[in-house]
C-alpha cells in the first residue's frame, strides 16, 4: 500500500502544497473578520480535493488496470485511497492550526474548546462527504463522480444538520455543543469505515478494463 | 510444472460479445502469440487471465495458482498498450513507487534498462513519445524479475525500429527456460518472428492453437481457378476464399497436397494470410 500512497502523493503534491499555503494565508486573513478557528471547518474539506485529482488521474492513465496486475490487492487499493483521504484531511487541519497557533500566541481569542468544536465539524463534514463520494468514484465514470463529489459536500452539511436535530431530541445541544459534535464526528467516522467496507466489496466484483 | 499458464474453457459474456470456451496453454520457456483481428477477444482473454474481469466460467492456472495472490503477481510482468502510468510521473518516480510495490524490484536492472532504451530518468512521461512509453512499460515489467510476461497489443502503433527493439528484448527474456511470454497482437509479422506457438482467436473462439513451425512449414495455400477448385476433395479444404481472378484454399499439409494434386500451385501461408482466410473465407 505504501507504493500506492507514494504514487498518490506524487500526483497530488502540487495541489497539496497550494492548498496548505492557501489555508495558512486564509487563516491569517480570516482572523480579521471571524474567529481564526473557524478555518478548521473548511481546511479538511478543502485539502481532500487532491484525492479526486488522483482518482481522475488513475482513470485517465489507466493506472487502475495496471495496478491490479501488481502485487497489490483490490482491498489495498481502496484502503489506500481512503487512507490518503484521511491523511490529507488531517494535514489540512494541521495547516489550519498553524495560523491559529500563531494568532493564539499573539493574544487572539483562540480557545482549545473552540478549536475542538470547529475541528469536529470540519472532520465530520469531510468524512461524511468522503464516505459518499469515494465509492462513487469507483462505481461511476469520472464525469459523474465529479458531480457526486461536489454534491457530497452539500449532502454532508444536510446530514450534519439532521444529526444535530436528532441529537437535540436526546440532549440539549446548545448546552453541550462540543459533545454533540464529537458524537457527530464518531458517527461520521463509523459511516466512513462502513463506506470503505462497501467500496471494497463492490470493487472486488467489478470488471476493470 | 509444465505450463506457465493454462486456460481452460474460459467464457465471458457481454451483451454484444462472447468469449466462448477459450482453451490454450503457455508452456514453460516458450512464447505464445495470441492473434486475431480487432475485437476478436484477445484483450478480453488477457483481462480474464489477469483477473481484471470476472469470468463466467472456465479455469485459469497461472504459475500453478488458480487465483493469483500477491506472491504470484510478484512473478508476472504485464505490459498493456500505452504506458498505463500517470503521465505526471517520471521513470525515477516510478522506480521509487515500484520499490515499495514489488519485493523483488531491482533498481539496478531498471536503471540498466532505462539506459539501454535511452530513456531520461527525470523527464515526466507526458513528454515521452509512444515508443518511449512502451519501452518504459517493458522496462518496468522486466525489472522485478518476472517468470511470466504478458503483453497485450504492446507493439501496436510503434514504428518497426522500436518494435524490433522490444521483440529483441522479449527473445532475450525467454532465453531462460523458466521464463514464458504470452503476447497478444494483431501484427502477425511480429509474432512470426518470435512466437513458438500461435493461438488464433476469431469472434471469441479459438480457431486453432498450434506450434508456429507447424503452421509455417506445413500449412499452405492452393491458388487455382474454379475448375480446379471443383475437382478438389472438399475434406482437404480448411477454408477457401473466392477472389477476383482465383480461388485461395487453405490446406494443412502442403507436401501431402502437392503429391495429391501435382498440378496445383501451392504456396506457403503466412499467419497473416491464414488469418485473412479464416476471417473472410468460407468453409
């Protein structure tokens, strides 16, 4: 799987660098208008676009077919792509934490709790969107999967709102904001893992030619 | 183990095409050429052999394994038409990636092959010509010391010089008796140069699977007129084709037929001519 991840990294390298620099610059810029920590909502989502660049490149170059002839199983290929998605999301969070850290040191109002809250929201949206769009990238052609990719972020926002409303029936959300979004994050992570299992199962039976 | 690859009754059905009970072997130490016109089922056969597509029925035994696991795949080198590597990568980056994919990846061998083919190490593949891409794909396929090499239309679209370079490399590879090659191509002249066995596929079915020498040394074409054609024993005819000014009849034993029909003009048949007669002729 290491070789497959390295290939993804080579393909997405320039995109990852641009996204990381943009997030740091945006973090400083945004701090004049909003709480700097709010960038953590956007950062993981923005940084995962590189995964879809690598999926499109794999399909375009017929790497998908070539790699299946190598000592890499189909589950490793799918697992590699899901891992790459999580790695990029975490790297996005780390990039966004840089301006937050600098601003916190210079006296800005950045609390650990707000970082956890915004980070949970951002990661939840990212995992839900990935859970929807990643399997579709292997089921549909590149054009359709790009549409699904864009729609998945809107869908993930809707799912988060629905989950929060549901949790509000069980616990008073306004009084337990962080706990609520930690539960949402756990559910999103479970959904992401389930999506990975489904994608592996579907891909095992899929003709690649 | 006698065969590097055994394909038995391989069947795959699509709405508009059926690969129908394809059966052939690739004996150890040999080169088997899979020939047939475009759309005959060569690539479908290769894809099914490699497990890229699910087969409806039939068996494939590849290096002794029914379902090739990673250990078996380690011993198989595959080259498709085109490089099949992301074009942003360079040979140097491919080397670093493959090092982590194949346990048996030989960096020195890869560098030697790049040098032999005059391929730049740090240039992205997108700047390569088609010939360079194919040479890179062959270099990558050979650099993990495979025992079985599978090439699907790997020489199509290449100029004769590049094709010759690649064919030389294949002949060199098979010098080791434990090495075998399955090569699919519609360029029959390439296969005539290197193949030990020819498997001819037409409309998803294996028409024949024979040693190349038997085909080139024994098969022949009778060129005659209508009266001579009528006088022929029809059981001697494999296929025939009526041309503008003559009849062409494919026969399986030139010498025997020459004795039987001493006045007939019998010429050796190339694989190309056999393919044409099978595809366009009548039985």
